[in-house]
C-alpha cells in the first residue's frame, strides 16, 4: 500500500469516526461544514480533490470527538 492510499484510508476512518461519535448523517455533517450532502459524499470518496478547509475541519472535528 502506498503512502497516498494509506492517507486516504486514514482520512476515511477519521471521517467515519466523526459521524459515528456524533451520531451524524451526511446531512448533519453538511450543515456543520456548510456544504451540500453531495459535497460530503465526495469528500469521503475523494478527499484529495476536496477543499482543504473541509479536510482540515474533519481533522479538527475528529480531534474534538476523540477528546484530544
């Protein structure tokens, strides 16, 4: 597995953890990120093509959800 593939999987794990820990749907997360649900779906599937702001927000939400 390449570093890029590992980074994508790590991001997807964090994305899923944020939704799970907060009990959020894609619609809920879209409201938090102030984007559409389509954008949230694309963010998970192709994080490297997403807005850096959204990626960083997911990382911040993950840290918050994990109590760090």
